[in-house]
């Protein structure tokens, strides 16, 4: 949900369509710098959440950041901006900051994964004692983006110095674009069995529920409204009734207009799948 006019406005928007969980940017996703949150900003956000039906808020980091950048200046700039976002999450009592791991931009996957782990170490050193956790997101693998294989996420977690502070976000469109076919029960079960064996179901902190504009294994990050893309509805029906994931925030990142009609309709569709 948009934070235009103040971070609390995302909660009003979410509440208006019946969201129980909302994802926000803690500042503009298109700018490196942003005005610090004031005490009033924080107080208004917390008061608005208490008065709303939004039980859980998660944040997403800016798309400008690249924790895997081989360029030292860009990497340091990314780490500093990420720390700022961690501080904002901590102030707002947001438990989870979801992040695309990063891109190697030509340095190679092994070097890129190592750089991401070192960047996370630098972030954790500067955020000692924070409650907020970084959730590494499964990616589509577009360009040189890392995180499109479960093994990538495992490698980063194993390489990071404070791995207990890391969690994972599963994006349905990204996983499908990366080659994980969850369209049938068999494929769904196979994918999450593999996820559990390599990463561990217990590390899942959030889901992004998105259909895909592109076909399986396309390595292209293009979201579609649920039921109108190549994934269709079956994987979402399975997710809605998978007891392993009850209680985890599941957020839409699908196309919508200003009146949020698409979100209302999609939420109604998802809730209609529930049998428990």
C-alpha cells in the first residue's frame, strides 16, 4: 500500500479493503535519501494500526539498493540506506524488512553471494539489538539478480555471521519464473519439500501472492492479478489451506487502480478458497 501523505496512510488504505496484513515502503522507493521519521509520524502510525484491522505490517526495501554490488561505493551506499530502513522499521515496530538479496552485475554468482553475506554482516553490526529481521526474498532471477535458487538463499544464510537474524519471503511469481512449478498439488508439494530441505520452512516469515504475466522458468519479474496469469488459482488455493503457513503475512503485489477494486476482489477470491 502507498505511503503517500505519511506512512500511516498505508494502514488506512489496507483497512478500507479489509486487509489483515499490509506491506509498505518506509520511505520513497525511488530516492536514496528521505526525511527522518518524526516522533509524531511514529505515534500516528502506531495509533492508526491499533485502531485498524491490520494485524501485521511488513516493509520492503528500496529497489535502488544492491547489497551484492561489486562496486564498493554503491555497496556502501546500499548498506547505509538499508540501515536507515532498518531503523525506520524498528521505530515503527515493523518486525520484518523484506529484501531482494542483490545482483552480482557481472562479478559472478559465487562472488555476488559472498558480497551479499558481507553486506548483511555490516548491516547487522550497525543494528545491534534490533528486533526487526531481514527476510531474503526468492527472486525471479532477472538479469544478474541472485536468490532465484533456494541454494542461493541457503548459501547467504550459511555465510552470514548472524544467520539467526535472517528470515525468508516466498514470492509465488518469482519462484514460478525461476522454474519452481507450483501449479499442481504434486509440483506444490515438491517445491515446498525442496524448500524445507534446503532452507527450512521454519525460516519463512512472509509470502508475496502474485500471479505471473510470463511462463514457467522465464526468469522475468512480471506480476499479474491472481487467476489472470500463468499460475492461475490452484497454487493459491493450496496456500490458503496449508496449515504450515497459517499466521504468516501474505501480501499482494498485483496491479491495481486508485480505487483498489482489484485488491478487494482478489482478497475476496483468496478468502473463498479457505476450507478451515
